[in-house]
C-alpha cells in the first residue's frame, strides 16, 4: 500500500476529519447554490442596499439546505426529537456567521461596487473562510453535538 493510501485511510478513520470533509462538500454545493440565488435576486444595476439584502437572503435560503444535509450526512445526527430547537440553534450560529460574512462583504463592496456584478461576486468571497471555520466549530460543539438535546424547561 502506498504512503498516500495509508495516510488517506488514517484520515478517513479520524472522526473530525471525516466530518469536516463532508461539511466541506456540503459547503461547496451551498456556495454554488448561494451564488445562483444571489445573482438571480440581484438586478443588473442594483443599489448597494439591494445588493446586501440579496446577499443576506441567499445566505439564509441556503442555510435551510445546509441544516438538513449537515444534520444527516456531515454530522450523522439521527435525533428526531426537538428538531425545531436544533434548527433554531443552527440558525443562531449561522446568523453569527452571516454577520461575519456580511460585514466583510459590505466593507469590500465600498471599493468594488463600481465593477458591477464581477465586483459584487469578488466582494462576496473573502468572508467565506471566516464563516466556514466559525460554523463548523459551532455546529460540531453545540448544534450537532453527540448526545441528546437538553429537555425544554
């Protein structure tokens, strides 16, 4: 067996690595879906406010898609009880990620808005790594943590 194959087998057995790889695959699909929705919602010559609203809307729409795929596939969370509570926690964590991502986007949009659609899409990219690391860590630690969801008080 080659060294690369042995290394790959070790990575596959490491729980966090497997979760992150599945999370990343879902994230790639989400990015494609995000940009499709973002560009569909953004008119050819939008105001800056309309662009930010389109951006936030695309982010929130893709969060629903992301919740169900991450729950079932990335984190393999089979719990069915209190799914609304779990989604609320997921949405809260995601909104914090949205805040990070949208802040970076809005700041970069200032110099890049004059470049039209290309400038808007370029401004959307740098906030993604911040959001990815925040969301993965928070989903793993709080949203899809192994064990039962605490009962409602």
